[in-house]
C-alpha cells in the first residue's frame, strides 16, 4: 500500500517548499491544478485511449467558475468548485456518449475537434465570453468570510493539496474496483470483455466522465488562482501538454501526473529567467522520457515493484 | 447574392487548396507509414518561413520578379530534401509499429521542438512577400474582380491531385508506395526496400505541406502560430475524407470550403467552427470518414 506514504511525502514536500520559498505557492497551486487534469488524461490512457482535447474540460471548469461569479454572484470557493465539478462532469458525460464509440486515432481527433469548437466559440462570442480577452475572476470568499487576496491564495494552495489527495485516493480505489479493472481490460482486449457481457462503452463512459470531472476541478482551481480565464485554455496544444504531463510523470499510478506537473511548472519557472526556448526543453524531455524511461519520472521516486501495472 | 457568394467561394476554395496540400501529405504519410504526424503542420509553417526568406532575398537582391515563383517551389523542395529524411530517419522510424498514443506523443514532442526552433530562427514578427500576387494581377469576370493568384492556387491544387494519382498509379516508385500501403510484409518479402519507401513517402508529405506553406506567403504572409492552426484544420480535412485516402482529402477540402462559405454568409461568427462541425457530423454517420473503410477487429 504505497499510496499513503506517497501522499504524506507529497504533502510534506509541498508545504515545506512553500515555507522555504513563499513565491512557490502560486506555481504549485497551478501545478496541482494541471496535475488533476493530467490525472484525468491518465485514466483514459489506462483504457488505451489518448485524448488530445482534454483541455476543453479544464476550460469548461474554469469558465464555469467565471460565469458563476459574474452572472450569478456566487463567490464562495466551495460552491464554485462544486458548480464547476457538476458542469464539467455533465459536459464529460454528454461528449462522452459521442466519443466512446471511437477508438485510437479517431478518438484522439474527435476530442481535438470538439475542443477546437469550444475554443472557437469562446474566442468569438465576445458578448458572452469576453472573446480572446477572456474573463476576470474575482477573489472568492471562504465560507462567507471575505479574506484578502493573499490569504485566499494560501487557502487555495491547501485546498488544492486536499483535492489532490482526495482525488488520488478516489482514483486509486476506482482503479482497483471491478470498473477500473474493466477499463484496463479494454486496453488489453476489448472483444473479450464483450464476450464476458461487460458493456465496453459504459465502462469507457464512466472513465471519460471521471476524467472530465478531474480536469474541470483543475480548471476551477486554475481560474481562481490566476484570476483570469482565456479561450487559449481550450486550445489543442494545451491538451497535448496535459498528455505530456501525464506521460512525463508516469501513468502507472496516481502520483505520476502530479510529479510531472510539479516538475514541469518548476522547470518552467526556473528556466524563464535563463531561456525562452521553453517548448524545446519540454519537447526534448518528453522524447527522452518516452525513449529511455518508459515508467516516467516517478520511476525514480518509487522503484518499480513486482505487480506494478505497466 | 451571386456577387457576394462567388468571391467568397473563390476565396474559400483558394484557402481549401492550401489546406488540401497539408491534409493530403498527412494522409499519404499515414497510409504508408501508419503514423499520424502531429508535427505535420510545422512543415507548413517552415515552408512558409523558407519561402518568405527566399522571396525577400530575391526581391532584395534586385533579381527579376518572376524568380519569386521559382523561389516558392524551390523553398518547399529544399525543406523536403533537408528536413524530411532527417526526421524520418531519426524520430519517426522509431515509432513504427508502436501504439497510436506513443506515435502521437513523439510527434507532439517534435512539434514543440520545431515550433521553438522556428521562433528562435525567425523571431515573432510576421513576414510578407507578395510579388507573385502583384505580378499575376487581377481579372474581372461578370463584373467582379478576382485575384489571379487565388485562381492559380485552385488550379494548382487540382493539378497536384491529378498528378499525385498518376504518380502513384503509373510510376515505378508510386507503385512501390501503393504496394507497401496494400501489404507491408508481402512487399518486404517481394524485395521492396520498405525503409526507402517510407523515407520517400514521408519526404513527399513534407514537400506537399511545405509547398502549401510557401504558397500562402504571397497572399497571407506568415506569423507565429500558423503551424498549430493549420495542423488542426488538416486533421479535420483528413479525418472527413477518411485517413489515408487521397481522394478523400480532396473531396473533404472542397466540402470544408463550401461549409465555410455558407457559415461566413449566414453566421460569420461561426466561421472557424465550420470545419470541425462538418467533421463531427461526417464521423457520426461514417465513423471512418467519407472514403475510409472499417478495419476488421482481431480477437
């Protein structure tokens, strides 16, 4: 049961890092937000499905937060997270009904197409979405208390860690449940599952909904932390980055996507002062991991054991 | 209505002609190598940057204007000869037979590297070089003035489509490509050097994308982000037509052009959405695209 020490170690490391370097708080909150979305992508990868459109659910979660604040005057942080979670889950199930009928490249490209539809709509309907300028997201309140921005940022940091741990345990339980095992089995051999009488599309739809939910929660954290949402959040290269984060960290377990996200955000922040060839570094790192480290970065932290899901 | 629709249609078809060149290269590479190259759009923008640089040099050196036409094709050929074999030999070759997820990721990594390389080499400024458009001038048909260059683009794309079909059906190397597409293992058993065929097909795909990029410079110029934007459009066109089908890419490019004209006319704000909506609709009815065929499932 390596998840408990992993979670404990992650919490201690993250909190200690922000005590040593307070400016890391923003970077790490954002990294965890992206890690949540990457975990969603990793769920689909477990079923052998690659989505290059998952940033759309990140964007849906973020815009749901922005709309709830602007149009309905909801400012409570928990209410915003709940609203974004419900909306992104609903969007995931709706889109999932269509895309789980497809596999492999067609699944990837349909997700891409739908995310580009969302991106175009967000960019074009200036009156509703603020167009390419995006929307401002105000400082949320916490359980009715109006706190200053700095306190809210710290609160969001700890809330994102809590969300990460909760999501980690939940997804781990899901992977170990019959539903989760069926998802891995889709990857291994779909037709055998059908012969066993297991509805493959149902299994995939649940996985898709769950992955959309995680991405949406990541999106709402990003929206509240950055204080701004942009159509670019749904652009296809951002979706590619989410898959990249998952694979870079390692998709064999729960920790990988978060390790990948934190690693990338840290490198991004540190490299920003030295060079602007950021994408080149990331692309090279991705190729290096795929070619030489099939288990991802987390393979360093957690030595491979017998029975690890590949 | 006629006076507004026809210019829109010419403009739409001229843009579709360029997207067709990218999509047909993508689909050709996919059919031969069985790799979906996410970095394919980068060859479009590299071709555009190469053409802009060469064209500006030709004009700057005071050479005759007609040489800019040569420079367009020459820059695409240079990109194909230099970039194509190198990338196929080093990166793409490694992904043969791997899962789609790995192929998409490796080529996405390549896309990120190529995008940054272009930004480092060419900066973030836009480039324009429109000598070819000026030299060709405009013609008036039925009281409406058209850019001759756009008409040439449409004819050129049609000619390239026919040429590609003839090349694959009637030349030795084309027939080798067709054989590898039909059955890779049997081709190898018959003594076809498949590695060489892969390299040629990939470089041909690069050439078509780079040519599309080169041809866009005289009418629209080149700026950062062009490769990423073109990539998704080419995906949509290739998917609508059926991945791996050359006729499919051609028909799909025309359909997308018509859809865009209609949306620009009736709902201009939905212009950018049209290609993807067409793709979603087509794949809903025909899951493998218009010309695609279902693959058998193996137990």
